[in-house]
């Protein structure tokens, strides 16, 4: 091995990043690609079982020129090894160093799906060393996401005749984040760079993602979210490297197994591959990208291999993390680069489930990689998976989840999620659309500054029974009102498997609506957004996230007013006097307030969830002067 300092010393006096590949010379234990000839024989190193690398024979077939942009590929056979003869191309062997005449030529990295011969493609070590020589900033931030746009504005229509236009709702930034849409955006960016269509050509020896403690809908969700990124989720078990194994190696070696950890603990997910070359505190692995995300900041671990499973499609290694060590700092075309002196950011996620007497695992603890996309994804999968495993019942259930998210420099916010149904209603799919996941996505992908999530604590209370009623109708008891008189409205509620109930509510009608027919819209609190200013910084976003909606177990009666409201710089004026809008609209500045139709809200506690909505009309008599 050649220390990184010697590699750096070989760089000529050229500015960093300019002509770097041409300026770095090959170490003495590396064979230049020009010397690699068809028929040459050598060996590779990889872990077939445990943590110790073993040799396997290789024979050079030929070299494919310009296989990737400015990157060649060496084709090799892997004859004579009984496991590789059966398994052929193996996912998880990516990065296995290949040697000819005792010198390293590159990393096992590519193969054909459904191939009947044990043939692989080798990424030249020169291309990988170029990635190792890239400078890495001292401070790294996650790189799999992208800043989200500021929420759209909903402009108010003119005061007269605006009822149809005001059917639009103010839409805050938490609603702008959607986990599935984010996954598609990341896939569109990284997948084309990872591999050609797998049915037609040579593709990278994909990165298997070892899922431990996953089941049910979480497995499907992992395939849906991670599969398009070039990752291959497998239900293969997985240990928790939160506590390293007693006999686990304390350092990486060439040919050893390496994992990239996305979540660890009672639920685990780890991408597994092979170390190509250790150079001081840094190392090269995989021989191809993982997510092709460039600078990144994901935790890594020394991995242990249980077995290589042979498959007609593509065989793969089954393994798990043995000891957390280092950080994936660069994810590039030719290799991933890991720095063992760095510690990647993770945050703890704790889940407590109440209301399931006798459940064997009501408490779950995990650590999740602090990444813009992977963090919301795996919080959703981990929490939903734990709930599904602990609280899956084919009876009616109602659940209420309160999540406390601690945010560095900004304190802690509480978010409420809920649901009810029959037949295992709790799942990762529920949490993928939760306010918790939307809020985390909004925070981690905000356009203003890096946000640090320090921990997530979720407590779920489960009750047997479907605590839901359907609003069957609403009727005004007095169709005409005097000014200042409250509207009395009867709500007909149909509880699930219960008798029809009636409840009379009172809704104040503002005096300025005298002489008008007034519509009162009645709907569940979880469907009614408060008028809030679009945030212009993280502090405003944090303040907004827990307050976007009314209480979920309430009904909200909404009356449209004649005035407009405006929101600007975190402040909301719910009702403005006539002429104020003209004053607020600047003629020389495009930074104008957001405007909306003013509303009067009346909240009616229900102590259960209600579905359905209705609208009634009352006439307010004019004031006689």
C-alpha cells in the first residue's frame, strides 16, 4: 500500500482540480492498463464468509475502451472457484481488488444479468486513484437531496365574486414535500449515470441493501424507493453495529467487506460491497458509484459475510455490519471513497407503543443516517415497520402518534399523526405521508441553511375500536338570524358500527355580513389549513410546521368574510380594512405580501375523528336604520 501522502506528493504543481488525473503517477504496486494483455492470469481478493478475504483466480479476456466517459473496463473470467462457478456475477463483490503479476489492476465491478459464464468487468485502478486524489472539504453536508422551492402563493380574488377562486387553499412548504416525489427526483438524477438498461448490456454489479428487521409493506416500500436508484433491497437480516461484535476487525483491509449504513439498531439497512485499496485513513471501494451523489456524508462499517447466494438473475452476498467505522465522503463514477478518521452524522429515533398489552416489543431504538433523502425515507420505513410488527391486528384499531423532533439551534417541535381502520392499518405507507416525514423532508431540504436533526421520539397510542364518525349531514335550525345572533346547526353523525347521533353546534356570524346569505362550511380540523405566512428562513419554517392545521379531533366551521388577509415576513393579518391591499402592493418591489380571503373559524372539539364535510347557508337580516 502507498500512503496517501505519497500520492499527494506525486501531484505536480497544478491547481487543484485542473489536470488532476494526468498529474498523478501510478504507485509501484499498480499495473498500468497499457500492460494488461489478454490471457494474463492472476487473482482477486474478496470475502466469501466471515471477515477474512480469500483469493479467487482470474484470467484477462480483453479491454473495453471508453466504457464510461474517459474510463476503460477490463473483462475477466473467474474460473476454478466453486462458488463463483455457481454464482457467476455477484452483487456485493463490487470493489474486490484484482491482481496480475502481484500488482493491482483494478476492482471487480460489472457483469451481465442472466449470464451463464463467470465473467466480470474490472474498473481500472487508475480511474479509482483519481477519485481518491480529489480534495474533500473539511465540512461535509448530505448530498442526496435538493433544496425545495418556497411554497406557492395563493392570491386573493377581488372581494366580489371570489367564492369559486377561493376554493384554492393556502399551501405551506410542508405540503410541498412528498417522499415519493423526492425519490423520483433523486432517481432521475442518479440512475442514468449508474448503469445502462440492464436487459441490454453490461451493468454494474449492483449494491445489495441488507434489510434487517423489515417485513410487510416496509419491504415493498424499500423496493419502490431504492430500486430506481440502482440499489437492490434484500430481506437478508442484519446485525446492529450500534454495539460492535467482540471479534469484529478494527480496521479495513484490501478485499475486506464494507457496508454503507442507512439505518442501524432494531431495524437496519446497509449497502454491502468490497474494499479495493486502503491508503492511510482513506480507502477505495465498489469500483462504481453507490448513488453517484458526489460529496456525501454516510456512515460506513466493517461488514461480515454469511454466504454468497447463487441466482439465475444475479447472485449476491448476504452479510451484516460488524463494526461502524468511517464515513463515505465521495461517491463517484469509478469508486466510493471512505475516510476512516471521520464520523458521519446520525440521529437516534425512538418509538414507544402504548395500548398493546402483552406485545413483546413495544419499544424500538434506531439510528438513521442524516441525509436529505435517506433520513425521511428510513424514518418512515423504520417507524412504520416497527408499528406493523407490534400492532398488526385484524380488528378495528385507532392510533394517535405524537412525534417530537429536536432540531439543532431551533428547539423541539411536536407533530401529530393518526389513523383508524381494520386489518393491520399501521404500516410504512401510513408514515410515508405523515406530517412527521413531510416536516423532516421540508427541514432537511430547506433552501436557506443546513438543518441538524438531533433526535426523533415518537409515542403511539393504540386503542381497539374505530373511533371514527361520518358526517351524514348538517341542518340550520334557524334559517334567518338577527345581527349578532349565532347560527345553530345540527350535525348528524354516524359512528362506526353505532347508532346515528345528532349534535347542535353554535357558530358566530360576524356582524358585517348583515343583509347577506352566508355560507358556513363544516369540515374536519385535519383538513383545514390555518392562514400562515410562507416562511423566509428556517426559524419561521420551524414555527410553522406544528401549527399548519387545526386539531385533528375537531370540526371547524368556516365563514368567508368580505375582507382580505395578508401574510408577510412571518406575520399574518387575518383581516385588513378596505384599501389596505392597494397600499400593500408595492410598485417598485417584487417582494409583495401573500394575500388570501379572510375567514372566521370556529373550532368544535369532537374527541374522535370525523370524515366528511358539508355546507349550509343562513340569512342574516339587514340592520334597519
